[in-house]
């Protein structure tokens, strides 16, 4: 058998290629993950802005104000039915109309409760609600309001027994992330 003779320049190219392969793979991973990291950053709620009671704060193209958080009923298992009312004055309709809206109640330990559907009998206990439909946060954003319009937003929550006095409303919008608003309850 005859041995194949490989020139030194071919050997050098093979070594360079073998060393360049891990670097090219690492660069590809960095470039691919950069887009994912940016999406993660834009979808997270990382920086809270504390909003004092009875004041408005800007987020996502609107000035938001907490109008009230009240207990409207109690279910048979002891859970509290809460109704959250907010007001939004639209400043930038394009930024405001970006979905989804995250409006939750947050406990001091970080637990969160998302809005839930409330039965008409639970909501209609309030005289000012009888026969009126007030949009949820997502419905208000989807309505594509014009600048200067004031919208009332309402969400219903069901909380475990004893949690109704400990929670605070938290609002997050895509145009405002990674910042979000945490409202103080008037005392």
C-alpha cells in the first residue's frame, strides 16, 4: 500500500478549520439567542413603579388611575369576590392599543391572581353596575380609542379567604414593559 502524501498547507487548513468550527458554532448560538433574549426582556415585568393612592401614572400610551378595589361578594367556600375599577386617559392611541393587557392582583409575598369571570349576580349587587357593561382591560385596548378619550376599565377577581385586604393591583402593558405599575390602595 502506498501512503498518501499531504502537503503542510493542507494540514494547516484542516487545523484552522477545526479551531474555527467551535467559534462559528458559538457565534451562531449568540446571534440566535440574542433575538430570544430581547423578546424575553420585552415580555417580562422587571421594574415596578409604585403609584401612590389617588394619583395617575403613565404607562403604555395612557395615564392610569386606580378608582377602586372592593369586595362585592363572598362565595360559599369563603373566597372573596373582588371588583377592580381603573380609569385610563389615552395619550398615544398606537402604543395603547397593543395587546395583551396584564391586570392582576399581587400579594406581598409575590403571589398573583389573574382576572376571572364573575357571574352577573355577583356584579349586579352594586347599584351603579346594574344594566351597565364596563369593558375589561383587554377589551378597552382592543377598542382602538382616540387620543384624549377617558376609558373606565373593570376586572373581577376571586381571592382566597383573608387575602382581600393584602393585595395590590399591578398593571403591565407591552408598550411599557419591562416597566409596570403597582398601585397603592387608598386607606
